[in-house]
C-alpha cells in the first residue's frame, strides 16, 4: 500500500472507529487495514490508535495527525477532481444514501443522465428509509426527507413537496370521501412509522387548525409498505406528493381535503460533519435539485 493510500486508510479507520467498519467502507480486507495502520505508526514512531475490545480510540497524537492530514487529503482530492474535471467530468467513487422509495421513483430513473455526464464516475447508492451513519458508511452525500434534527451535519434544502391525504378511488367509493378532518375518525389509515409523530397530523385552513390522530390496523416502517397497502385499498394515508407521484399523475390515487394545508415534506442534501463536500457530492446535489421536477 503506497503512502497516500495508507493515509487514506488511517482517515477512514479514524472516522469509522473500527477496522471492520473501515474494511466495509474501503472494500479491502481487515488484515490489510490493520497492517497499514501498524506500518504508519512504525514510520511515525508514535501510537495513533489504541486498540481495545470496545473498538479503537485515537491517542492525542492520532487526533492531531487526523486534524492535519484530513483537510490536506481533501484538498488533494479536490485538486485532482479539478484537473480531471476541466471539461466538467468527474471521476472516482461517489457514495450516496437515500430513502428507498424516493430513490426508486425520483433518483434512479434519472441517474443515467448524471452518469452520462461523468463516464469515469462510479456511484454506490445505499438505500434505507432510516438515517444511516454517514461517517461509518463512508457516505459523501445523503438525501433525507423531513425535518433536519442533527445539528452536527452540514445540510442544504434542495426541494419540498406538499403533504396529501390520499387513497384509491375504490377506497373512497366504498368508505366515502371525508369532507372535514374530523370525519377521518371513521376511516382506516395506513400509518408510516418513520414519521416524526406517526398518525398525528395538523390540518390548517385560514385561521382554523385541527390536530387529527389517524388510526388503522396497518402500520409500517417503510414507505414501500405504505404505498402497497394504500394501492391495495387497505386505507387512506397522509404522504408527500413524491411518495405517490406516478399514481397521482395517472389517477390511481386521488386526494381529499385539498382545501386544507397539511404541511410540506422537505428534501435535504446532507454531508458528513466536519468536512467540505466533495466536488462529486456537490455535483450530484446540483443534479438532483435541477432535475427533480423534470420527467424521468
């Protein structure tokens, strides 16, 4: 392993907190990573990391070394991207985290456009409805929906979509279309457990506001589950227009109480805290922001 690769390995181990997590992130064997760190410590004649059964802890020297080396390596990568990308093309690897349904409906169908602009770029897309640890997973940029609560992350809002009360026409035909928020007490709802307050929604119109607690027998932790349950006629749901974009366009689902405001779903591009976003991450963010409203 050359010196640059050894330094990059140290940065990864430091950020991940374990050899095993760094091995998954870098895609190389754990013994090779351990050997690289040991050789680096021998070259520097100082201990950088303390090993224990609970993981790795940086020494004072290790922390100082990381704080000096990490920005320098990032600047080096930025310079390399700048030289290689003089014609606008990027190269290397980009790791993106995104919610499953949002990526399936709005990112993956458009991704070929981004890839064709950067033929030397390789992209890993980590799909998970739950927020992942950006450092441990080696994520360059994460797309996240909802409110941003982690102040330790660098985030940029790149879009928003209205929340809708919706169901299939068949469901509303059988159960009736609600004419007020209070009427929702008589309906079955599909509850998305990843919401901030599952089943609880404020409906606002003019100077009126009404807190409604939806109830139903189906609760799911995945947006794909909400979609399938609603499309099968199991109940209505409050969801972003993004989650049911194809069905709203085709009429497979319809909305109700459209004169009431339920809120919006924000889309954020989130970067690991403590570092500048790479040119690759920034380019991907700009691409998503630009193309989100265009047909796939």
